[in-house]
C-alpha cells in the first residue's frame, strides 16, 4: 500500500467533476457511489464510474460502494484499469468483509484480472466498528488501509451522541483507538477523515497538524482546495528529514564498526531510531520524485 496524503472524494454522478479530478494533485481518489449520490441516480452513477475507470491514468482510484448494492457494483467495476480497490462504508462485520472479498475474487476471475489484486479500504465510522476495528482489519488479506470517519455531524458523532470539536476530547478517544487498531493490524499509512468546514482553511491546517502528530499519514478530503495543504502537512517535514539524514550519516558508519549505539546531537541513538529514520527518509524520497 502506498502512502496516501490526500484522498479526494468525487461524486460518481458528476461527470465534469470526475473529468476534472484527473488533473488534480491528490495522491488518490474515491469515486463515490454512496452518500453523495441520490438513490434514483445510483445505477446511472455506476455507469459513469465505469467510464471514468476505463480512462487513461494511474491506478489510484477507489470506489466507495453502497452496503445494499455492493455485490452489483463490485461485479460491474472490478478489473477496470484505474481501479485500486473498494471502500466499504460503516464497516462492522468480518462476515460482510469476507462476503465482499469473495465477490471481488469472482469478479476478478470473470474479468481476467489477477486474483487478489483488487484491495479493500475499511471505513470506521460507528462505535461498533471502532470497538471491533482490530479484528475487522484482519478479516481479509485484501485490506490495505482504513479511514477513521469522525466528521462533524457524521455517523460516528451521531452514534456516540457527542458534541464535536477539532481539538477537544469529544472524539479523541475514538480517533486514537482507531489509529491504535490500524497500527496493531499492520496498516502502514492510516487515514484520518474529512474536515467538512470548507471555508475554514486555518481550522483544516490545525486539525491536520494534530492528526499527523497523532500518527495518521493522510486524510480524506472533499474539496480541491484542501489537497495542497494535506499533501504538505502529511509529508515528512523538511527539517525532520534533514535531521534523520544526518543521524544515518553518523550512525551507519559507527554501526559498521561494531557500535550498537552512539550519541547524536545530544541524544543516544540505536538501531530502533535508525529504522525510524530510514522509514522517514525513504518516504521523503518517494514524495521528492
């Protein structure tokens, strides 16, 4: 799974938005068949999504399916060139995940696509989903990532019966619990949810800084104006990368000479710190390309 800093939601029933998305600098996209598409437009939106996924471009498009229509949507879209995988909403059941995974496998065989190539991304947006997150994330080898969905006035806030704030305690336990479950299950680049106040750029920035400090490596966004900030705030900071490069330049020669730990800029450094430094530097080099 690649590091996704910005995952932009695009309504599947808006062809102009889909066409425009191909020119936007988001790391990846979610073609949304669920909440942003009215019930009477679901079938037509599926066709528009299929047309978009057939176009030239990187394989960086995900599709959020509907709970009640997921089997038909998977059958129609699996194997298309730009499809990376499917986003499952309101995930609460390992059986549900396995059922979708089985449907994808069958669709892959029919489409002549490599079995196992199409991934899943879970959405953790209910109390039950967050409590069960660790086991849910182990329900299928197709699971590549997950999203903590704690949006203002969203499903989780309603489920908990709580108020909302960006920096307050109301959703912080759920936000950290979801992250802990993702990390424990081996998710390398966990995703935070949307910030819905589109005109509050300062609030988006502050919330994303907090999110990155907690350990999230990217987030879902719902407007093109949020992409640049997300790409910047979730990428490794230049100052940190420079420091980690200095650390490795000091530690690795010493390690080669038999030292297990050294003093570096006033701190003791060992292999654990070096592993983290290598991870950050490698990520920075990926974004520098």
